[in-house]
């Protein structure tokens, strides 16, 4: 375990150090701020992956691959996390602003009102989805699920395509 960590550290360090020296900025503060941003990005990507798994739990329900209770638990979790999405995107953590991989488009900060509105839309959609699952109506659940897709109300505008 120790060896890979070392290799990663060696690979990561030279570039930022060079940038800091060239820019002549205080080394300590800059390095920490950058680390914090990378941590936030990693955390939000993990949290989004979790949301993806929860949506699949709902899909499993109407596809007869999972039960209603599991789908409802996933929806309770989604209802807690979707409103928090807004907190996961502090300024300076977008595409082109960090060295780690992110698909967060600059529009998130340029068009904050629309970003907030997109989150509200998804919150409403999740409520509708929950009502359908609670009612035990699989056909309705499928319809609502297909409307939400993969939370495209936000992704279509604010998430950049996958980069290679
Ligand atoms: C208000 C906007 C918004 C909402 C709502 C939202 N997302 Fe996202 N999502 C994003 C953005 C922006 C990214 C890109 C984040 C990054 O790459 O740093 C993302 C990334 C993702 C990813 C990829 C994570 C990775 O591996 O890097 C998944 C999966 C995902 N979202 C699922 C969901 C699901 C499912 C929902 C709804 C239950 C949802 N998101 C709601 C904006 C949103």
C-alpha cells in the first residue's frame, strides 16, 4: 500500500510546485486551497454516483428486479441529497479551474439562478417519483422515471460531456 501512495505523490507534486514558483504565490496557502477543492470534487462525484445507484434501485422496482421498500429508501435518501447539490459546487471547482477531472461547466457559476432552478426541478421530479412508488403503481413509476432520465434537467445544461 505504501509504494503506490509514494508514486502518486511524486507524480503529482512537480507541476503545481512549478506553477506556484512562477506565480510567486505563498506556497502553503495555495497548496491547501487546491487540495480542498480536489476533496470537494471527489466528494461530490462520489455523492452523485450514490444518487445514480439510488435511481437504479427505483428502476429495479418497476422492472421487477427490486422491492418497493428498497426503492422508497433510495428515494428518501435522494430527497435528502438533491437539495444539497447546490452546496457541492463552490466557486473555482469547475472545468479548467482544477487539475483533477471534472465535468462541472462554467455555466454553474455564470448562471447561478438557472442552476438553482434546475435543482428545484429535480427536487420536484423526485417527489413525483416517490408518490408513484408509494402508490405501488409501477407503470406510473416507469413513466416518471423516464421523464427524469438521469436527472437531465440539470445535467443537460450544467454537466460537460465525458472527456477522454
Ligand atoms: C443542479 C444540478 C444537478 C443535479 C440536480 C444533479 N446533478 Fe448529477 N451532476 C451535476 C454536475 C455539474 C456533475 C459533474 C460534477 C463533476 O464532474 O465535478 C454531475 C455528475 C453526476 C454523475 C457523475 C459522477 C462522477 O462519477 O463523476 C452522476 C452519476 C450523477 N451526476 C447523477 C445524478 C443523479 C442520479 C441525479 C438526480 C437524482 C443528479 N445527478 C442530480 C449536476 C447535477
